[in-house]
C-alpha cells in the first residue's frame, strides 16, 4: 500500500510518499511561494503556480515523472495535516462531507492554516476521486488534556459561547516523539511519563502521561507558551494594552508584532534563525545573548513545571530544528537536568517525523475501515 502525505501551508505544499506496511519513504518534495510569480517545485524548472489545486497537479506530475508509480491508482490513501480540529476531533478522521464542513467551521480558529489544508483536500479529491483521504489534526493529541489545564480563568461564558480554551498544537510531532521515546526506553507507551520538547521556529512543550497529553505550552493559538522565532510566547496582556495605547496600534498591527516581529527576532534585532543568533553570540553580540537566555529560561521553566505536574518523568525529549541541531542549547539543558533531577531522568534527542506519523495514522484508519467492512 502506498500512502501520500500532504501538508499544505498558506503558500506551500510539502509531500512525502510512503510504502506500507513498514513506512519506507519512496519520495518527497515541496512547492513554495504558491500564488507568487516565482512559485516552483523545488529542484524542478520554475513555473507559476497560482493556487493549491494547481500545486497538487504539479506534485502529482512530478511523482509520475519520477517513475515511482506508473499510475495514480497505485496510491491507496492520502493523509492530510490539518492544523485545527477544535473539540470536534480527538482522532484522525476518514474525510467525508461532514469532516470537510467541520474543518471549515474550525477555520475561524486557524484562518491562515485550515483553509490551506482544506484546499489540499479539495485538490486531491479532483485528481483522486476514488482514493480515501484521512485528516490528521494537530490539536487531536491534546484533546486528552483535563479541563483544569485547558480552561482559562475568565468568565465561563466565553468558553461556552466562543470555545475560548487551550487547544495546543504540534500534536502530531509530540505524539511521534512520545512513541519513539517509549521504544528507546524499552517501555510500553502506556507506562511512561515524558516531557516532549518541539523546538523549531515554532516551539512547544508537552507533558505526556501514559501516552496521552496532560498539558501543553501552546494555547488558544500557537502564540502562548515558549519564546519562538518570531512569537513572544507568554506575556502579561496588560503590557500589550499598554503598548497599544502608547504606540496607537490597531488590533491587526499588534497581532503582527506579537506573532511575526517578536521572539528571537524581536529581542535580538537580528533574525529568527537560531543559527544566526548562535553565530552572533560567538562574536560577542549582547542582544543575541539576551535573546538566547530568555529562550532558554522559558524552556527550563516549562520543563520544571511539567516535571512537577507529572510527579516525575522518565525522560525529557528534545526535537525540532533547534532542538536537534543546537549543541549550545543541548549542553545547557543537559547541565540543568543533571543538577536538578535524579539520574533516572534521561535527556533524549529524537528527530521528529510528523509526515511519518500522519502516514502511520492514515494507514491505521484505512486498515480499520477495511476490517469493519
């Protein structure tokens, strides 16, 4: 069985093709700058790609051109990353009209992501009319979080009326990391307590208890929690009101600052790229050093809180582009863990693989549906 995984961003499409059982990778690629004159599949000749439907067509042509499949009929299922499933979805879902409608409804909570995810689904429906598609939601893994962790201490009517609560994100990555960690620890997933750290341009930490998410750092949106590449993370909302008043900022302008001009970029004044920050520190740049120290402090703060919440942990798992590649960060975290926790707490570096997790979950959904028939 060949499973195609599609990850549509607002102006990009990433894809990977896997063979099951086993999950071996057959090919991968991505298309960027969709809707721009320079849009093109990476590694191929430049061409203007106007929308996601056209992008799906181009990637299919690319797969066929590589000769990995002789026809589209060889692709047995398609798994899609969908960012927001709100409270509607706790598990991956075989896509039908009901699921599509729910994804549309959740678009108000993820206006940049869900419409793009849906465009990929609709595009695939055109080219694969008889191929089953599965939606895997970033928020689904965190639906196990108890109410005391996901509710905010604001008037309860805002939750009842607008569903304002913590949802958490990067769920597919945290789920993959947790499963990989359990295997490395040689323990059943149902018996391990883990603190999983997804550290990339977007960052989040999750407390995993007995294989389920118990709490996570991101909230109603991905803005809450850790310091990130361009996001500020946790902040006193009164400070935001103060800045808005002093600078006479509109809500969209403030949103732009908090989400796209803050974090490592905002503090350092240099870049959201951790490699640039690291090089600047080596050259004695004080702003870069401050940005790094704030970044590290917030990570340590959440690890400490989740260790207490879990009443101990078997391992602290580090993943993501920054987590996997920054020797400075790893050294500082390992030093703190050694000083603070017992020797039984391991620090594991686990490269995440969200696409493989999506493929695995898609395979399970399709196999389960076939058994029911």
